[in-house]
C-alpha cells in the first residue's frame, strides 16, 4: 500500500509541475478567468451564466493575494484529485497497481492538462462527475445507503458549480433502468438522497426564480451565438482526441462492461455513456461538455487490460500501453497549449489548422487559437485605462464602462488605481454603483469607429477624445479603443439606469 500511494503522489506532483509549465510568459489570464475572479468580489447564490461555487474559490484566491499562482492552483488541484478518484475507483474494482499506473498516465497526459489551465468551473465539474460515478460503483458493490447520500451531496455541489452536471443524472437514470440494478429505484433512501440534493440546490434555484431564471436567457444566447456553429462530426472527432492516449483503454472498458463477468453489476455504465453522449449530440452541446464522462471508463478499461496482460506473451503489452499516452502526448504538447509564442504559431500554422485549433466560435479560421488570443492584450488595456482614469479623477468621479466582461474583468484585475470597471455584458450589469454622481466617463469600445462614438456620446460632455487603444497584434481585442469623456452635462446615472432596464429581461 505504501508503494501504491508513493506512486500516486508522484502523479500528483507531476500534474502540478506540468500545469504550471504549460503556459508561456507571453500569455496573460484568459478573458473568462477575469469574470470568474471578479465574481469573488460580488458573492451571491447565483450569476447570469454560472452558479456560485467558483465565486467562493475566487474569494479564497483574493484572500490569498490574487496572484496568478493561486488562480492556477485550484484547477490544477481539481485535476490532481481527478487522478486520485480514478485511482480509488480502480481500488474498488480490485484492480492491480499496473491498472492504476495505466489509468493515471492516461488521465495525466490528456485534455485535462488543457482544461486545468484555466480558472473556470469545468475543472471541478470533471472531478465531480468522476466522484458521482465512484459513489455509484461503491453503492453497487455494497448497497449501503450512505453512498446514495454521498452521491446526492456531490450532485448538489456540482449543480452549484455548473448546471451541465444535470446531464450526468439524465444519463444515469435510464441506463440503470435498462439493467438489473433498476432495483435501486425501490430503495427509499434514493428519494431521501434526492431530497438532500434538492436542499443543497435550493438557494441557487431560489436565486434563479427571484431573477427570472437568467440561465434560460443565457442558454438561448449560447444557442444563437455558439452552439449554432457546433459540427457533429467535429464533436465526435474531439471525443477521440480528448483522451487519445487512452483510446484503446476506453474501448476495452466498454467491451469489459458488456462481456467481462466481474463487471456484470456495472453494465449500466456502458449505457450511461451511450445515453449521455446521445443527449449531448441531440442538444448540439460543445464537445468539451463530455470530458467528465471518460475518467471512469479509463478506470474500467485499465482494470480489464491489466487482467488480460497477466499471462503469456501479452505481458509484453504492459509497457506498450503505458508508452502510448506518452508518445501521443508529445505532438499534442506542441500545439494544444499556449507554450509557444504567438509569433511561432503565426509562422507555423499548418498543424494548428489541420487540428482545427484555429477555428473560433464564429466558425472561421484565425491567426491564433481563440483561447490563446483571449490571453493577450489585457494588461495593456488596464494600464492605459489607469493612465486616463488618473488624469480624469483629479477633477471628479469617473465611471469606466466596457463593452464586454473580458475588458471589465481584466481592468479590475490589473488596475493599480482601484478602478472598478463595469459593463452591460454578463454579471457586470448587476454591479453598477449608481449611488455616486459621475463627472467623467471612460468608454472602452470594441472595434469602434471614433467618429461614431464621439457622435453618440460626445454631446453629453464638455470634452471628448479617443485616448488610446489596444495595439497588441496578437490580441483578440486588438483595436479596442479607450474613449475619454470629461465634464458631464447630464446626470449619467439616469442614462445608465435606463440602459440597464432595457437590457434586463
């Protein structure tokens, strides 16, 4: 056992080392990270696009000093804990040390390295999916009600982290009904556990109700602007690439669930995969929504293959299957992470394009992968806003109004002048301080023509100008302009409130 856990500790350390070394210094935080970090300054039971758990983590990061180290710590931690859960699943399945090493290698050198780079709810979501499947396996083995309650608590927390976890249960219920394990629905504790989950979820459900269910509005926007570009062929390609090094292990897991006698009681897991994937395909979900499905199947496959490789010539396949994820990871290492400078990517676009890395949510190819371009230009923006804010604030209070959450969040994160930028975009629409009288306005506009903004806003101020803009040619926000409006002729608060009322549903 000591040897087992020493090896597990090695995988955990390797995970942290890799996560902190995969981002080149040329890159800043991602636009989504700034929003999630700012939510920690406005704690609530819900937000327009996500539930509250990530905001609690953001609050802890702020308490710890708000450094990039801590921003990257939590997703790395959740990735490491995902390896631990897979390790424990294999223990529960009576798997060997080889099975644990095989599965852990596959989990370590996978899409999770990319996913765990960013401070978003998705890293915790994958961990919680794995934990739900772990508790289900424990229940099938023991039939002890405590595992139903454990699953309920995990699901409740998962719901407060990302609504996508609902798909895990929507896949589990019909899958279990298809097998002998359907007797679980006669277990009274199942419904007690469901009540526990509902109790945990209740504060967020009440928040949604009191705010007229903004999640519905968010899903409509997502469908109109992003999901419409989802290509089902690309979706299935991604399923292969996510855990490409463990592809044969996953296939072995599916086979074992259908035909390997020791896994008979877990046969519902095969149907869990089929039905959950079918739901994602039907709703044209983004490909990465499925990532939480795979760790448990890597565990099943690793246990089965370890059994197959025990005797005869098949023993020689043991190191081969360990090497496969390592060898396949090497080319992915070259393109899947922001560990190459923007100049390098622009000068060597062939493989990036071939792998679909240059295609953005708008369905078009660009010079850099979208995520990489979203990690450029933010500190420049904040410095330039700070400069103009300092000048204007000498003669009165200044409102910084941005076009999108990335701009507002980045300014608030990097600002040295205490700027609290806002926007009519995302959660910032609820964070305006309209108790102040504003004398000046800094307007951060995305791809705006100077004459248009001057014509629209300039008449309400004594002086106006285009103060600066983002010039970083690699940034998705390149060209974003900082307009400065000095000496308000009207009460800005009234116009702001009117626009908030128009945009709220």
